[in-house]
């Protein structure tokens, strides 16, 4: 089967089910379409160039037209086997679907060679649709301004994942917001799974550089152990496994 080189743009046809129609009725909820690529490391810089030169100008026009709120392209610095991350953010699901459909048509019509080359470099991927459940940024402003480096942790959780959401909002969010005021991080976002693979929740924390982000999980864990030890322990019981990534944000 031929793989579309930008699958996060190609999921529009799958977004017409009834569960997503409900999400579209909540305009203050930011949605994130994300594609996590596995790429050939020796040539992945060429994939970066294709995204920058070919895809980014099209997506920028969609931002300017108001059909998506933001988009981004991130490079693996540390973590698992995903090498690149492409995402699009918005609060109106219908407009996002229209933007994706039109973007796919334009790219396929005007840049078939570049897309084929991209697909040969990044030839495997995982698609996710996330809903932002809590964040330091307003839904309409989500991901418009980000730090230089992002620390993302992707969680596997049990049937009590709604309880994990409540713990994040009640116990974790105040600590994260305090750390923004102290300059330890620049922003954070808590994501709920809507479509995709095994990861049910994700937290994304942005900061200034690699060193500060590598240290930050220890800083956050110590702060939560001091402030809410029982809730933090309960969170670990619900979201029992995770994978960490450090991304260079572009």
C-alpha cells in the first residue's frame, strides 16, 4: 500500500465520526493532529528541508486564513524511535479538516516529487489526534509561541485515566504554573488521546535548552513529592508506563 508522505494531513477523511462531531461543538477545546515519523537518520535533514520549503508555506497560509491556529515541525534530540514530529493545532475541527483536505490537494498537485522523496526518508509513522485538557496557554493561542526545546512524556494508562486528568488539574498544574513564573519552563500542555496508538495521555513542557529540560523532570518530581505526595503516587499507579522525548522545536 502506498503511504501518503504526510499522514497527519491525510487523516481528514477519518474525522467525520460522531465522537469527533461532539469535539467540533466545543470551540474552546484545542485539538492537535500529530504525526510521529520514523526516518532514515542519514538523510532526515533532507526531510527537514522539504517540510520547510514545501509544506510550511502552505500551512502558514492556512494559519493566516484562520482555519488552523498553529503548526510545527520538531526534531528528535533524545528519546525513543520517533525521529520527527509534525503537528497542526486548532479549535474548530471542521475548519481543520477543510484545511487539511486543501493542503493535501495542493501538495500532491504541485510537489509530487518532493513528497515522494519525503516518504522514502520518513517511511513509517504513528498518527494521533489529541485534545488539550489543561494548559498554561489559552486554547486559541496553543502552540503559537513555544520555547526552543520541548520535553514530551507519553503515558500508557488504565481505565482510571479520567482520575489522572483530575490529578493533573488539581495538583500538577499549580506546580507547573509556579515553575513558569520562576522561569524554569516557558509553557506546558496536558493532552488526552482521541485517535491513535497505545499512548493515552501526554504532557508537553517547553523550556529554553537541553540541559534545563533534562533536569526538569527531577525538579518537577521533587516539587510534587513535597506538595502532593499521595496524589503523585496515585497518578503513577494509573499512568503506569511512559516514554520520554526531548524535541528541538522548529
